[in-house]
């Protein structure tokens, strides 16, 4: 998910990336460390704010993302092969609604500071 966001929106800071993916900023650093060690992203100082880091996907990162996306699509196709086209679309719609609605609300409540 993080690599997808980096590739789609290059030149984002680590903090903006954490916000966009709903990832705790301390966890984001560990995730980015792993992606960088694997050669999938680079981080460089933000010229406007030297404390911030700009995150970009490398060519290898974009290739890995393309390969992973194709593999995920094939797995999805295999798993949903027994469903009719309409049932497949209904399932996708229901899952999308769950992810963008109630699941997002639960994540927001968990991320809210306790007062």
C-alpha cells in the first residue's frame, strides 16, 4: 500500500505519506526503511524543509509494484472465477464500501487521542 501511494504521488514527505495511508508515523519510518533497503524507494531531504524527507519510488520499485499488481489481479480472478459477472461486481462494491466507510471510521476512532 505504501509503495503504491509513493508511486502514484511522488515527492511526498514521510509525514504526508503516513497521513495518506493512515499509517502511524513511527510505523511509517520502519516501513520506509524496509522499502529503501530493498531498493524500492529513495528518500532525500526536502529543499523547502531540511527536516523533512521526500519519498520517491525507484525504477525497481515501480517494476515490483507492476508485478505485484498483476499477481494480485490474477489471484483475484482465480478466486472469483466461480462467481457470475454481476456477483463479482456486487462483491467488489460491498468490499469497497466496507473499506471506505465503516472500516475507515473504526481506524479514525482508534487513531484519535484519548482524552
